[in-house]
């Protein structure tokens, strides 16, 4: 008569207590490397986009929108209010608007500002006069 066993064999990913889990460490390192790679690629793209948008009216807004898009891709931001990214975009738009209009107003006046006095210069001292 054969003995029948009701116990199942342990799955191949099971690690007994007290032993190291190579697959977990490898997965953790791979995940950290993948996130690091995404951030490095995004930073390179953001630097390129900022360089390309220099001098345009939306020089700050475009990188801000790219950052918000990256955050929505990587993290689950659905539980945040939509006003948070909209306020960041509006702040960037206002920064671009003010910088664009300040530079055009400065170009219209063509007034060259007077150089500031040298603050490192020592003021001239009066020489004492002799009473005669």
C-alpha cells in the first residue's frame, strides 16, 4: 500500500525563514534603477525643453506642465484636487507673462540706468586746517 501525502510542495519562490531572499533584493534594486532611469531621462528632456523654450513667452510654463505630467504618470495623483496642478500652471503662466511684459516695457523705454556708486570706495576725508 502506498502512502498518500496531502501536503503540497513549496512554490519555487518560497524562501524559508532565516534565509536570504535574492529575488526580493533583485526586484527592489531593479525598481529603484528603473525609477532613477526615468528621472534621469526626464531631467535630460526637461533641460532640452527649457533650452529650446528660452526666449519664448512660455519658457517656465512648458517645463512646469511637463513636470506635472510626469508626476501624474509615475504617482497616483487622482486623490489630489485638480486645483493643485492648475495653480502650479497658473503661477508659471503669470511668471512668464510678467517676465515677457517687463522685458518688452524695458525695451520700449530704452533708458540706460545710471551706474550705481561704488560702495567699496572710501569717501574723501577733509584735511585738518591750521588755525592761524
